[in-house]
C-alpha cells in the first residue's frame, strides 16, 4: 500500500512565515488602534461632560455673585434674574432660593394690593420662601424663610389661617424657641381663639420657664383680655426671675398706675391698694438703681394719685411735696443726660 506523501515542514525562517507574521502583526495593531480610539473617544466624552459641568458651575457662581451685588444695592429687579440663573445652572446653590424670594417680597407694595402685577410679586415671594424652607442647606436661612413666609401670610395676605401650620412646623423644629409660641398665640388671639392662645403661651412657659420674655408676653395677653390679676401675677413672676433688673419692677408700677388712673369702675379702696402697690414696685426699682429716671417719674405720678385719694390734708400735702421733689429730680437727670449727650456729640465732631 502506497503511503500518503509526507507533509512538507514549515520553515520558521522562510518567506511564507514572514508573510503570515506580518499579516498577524497588522491585524493586531489595527485592533489595538481601534481600542485606543474607542478609549480615547470615551475619555474625551467624559472630559467634555466634566468640562460642561465645571463651566456651568462657574457660570452659576458668577451669576450668584452678580445677584448678591444687586441685592446688596437694593436693585431687586436686577437681582432676581441673576438668582434664577444661578439656581437653573446649579440647584445646589440653595441660598439663592431665599434671596430671590426676598427680592420679590421687597418689590411687593402693600399699598398696591389688588393690582395683578403687584400681587404676582407676593405670590412668587411665597413660592420662593416655601422652596427655600424645603431646600436650604443653611438652618438659619431655613428658619428665616419660614419666618418671612408667616409674615407674608399674616401681614400681607392677611390670612393667618395659612400662617398657622407654618408656625406649628417652626415649633416642631425648635420646641424650646418661645418666639414661635408667641407667634402662634397671636394668630389664635387675632382669630378670637382666646383659650387656644392662652394654652399656647402656657406651653411657651413650660418650654422656657426661666425666660422673662415669656412672662411679659403672658402679661400683655392677660391685660388685653382685661384679666388684671393674671397680668400682675405674670409680671411678678418675671421679676422673680430677674430680681436685679430694675426695669421689671418699674414695669409693674406702670401697670398699677394705668389701672388706678384709667379704670373708673374701681372702687376707692381698690384704687388705694393699687396705688400703694405701684409705689412699692417703683421703690424696689429705685433701690436697685437710684437714678432710674422712668421709675422716678412714675413714682411721682403714683404719689399724685395717692394725694387725690387722700382725705387728710396734711398727708395730701406730704404726697404732693414728695411728688414735686421727684419731678425736679427727674428734670435734673434729664438735663444732665442731654448735656452729656451734647458733649459727646461735640467731642465726636
């Protein structure tokens, strides 16, 4: 049987191998080049995107800078489009939300309420404050946005019902901040919801039992409701928390004088009692600060009331004499104060 012919050996150094090798090298280079091109194109695309992002960010910051300059110059019409441009280019510039809202707010004129173009400014301000309250990264601007939103609803739209949930939200955010309770209590009071108003003020007292301003707010509320005993109780609670503040006792004396002087329903014994307590309160203020001019004035006024109520001629004259001395002392203090202020002004010039 004939054997099949032997296969011819491949010579690695021959021309045939060289051609094959060169062909392989070319294909390999084309593959690598194609991969390099694709990688380069992808890199260029990423670079372009980053470049666009960086460029937009730069434009946003420039727009914000221009907006702040216009806002600082009270040029709100110029500031608004710049703030809006900054927000559209970079929504992370959350401080712009408050300032664009406030720019609209500053352009709104209450005297032109009812004019569509003017009312639209307030609408945009309210929308902006809402956005700022939601998106602002700065807690202070977030709080400020809510405060301005309350003012817009309550004072400009004259719709406290819309302000109420905003203030309730502020209380949840800062349960120990008394001013939020004061704002809510005022909304209730203006709406005739006096029980809710008092309850809110009592919550403020629970939150800040040692804060004198809480008791002043309570005193004002009770005084407007004609509850004089609770008014004085609140003022005395305030004084007990700042016993070294003469103004706290002076304030008590002014309420006693006002009640005794203006309430003609009072019987004479009640008037005498209130006048005497007013004098005692002014004395406590003067014990802390002997040259407290306002306390001196009110003690003199209370002494004149005491003289009017006094039946004994000798004691009446004694009250009036002391009242005149206090009047002269107050005048001397005022004159010295004015002279000091004048000397200070002259020195400054």
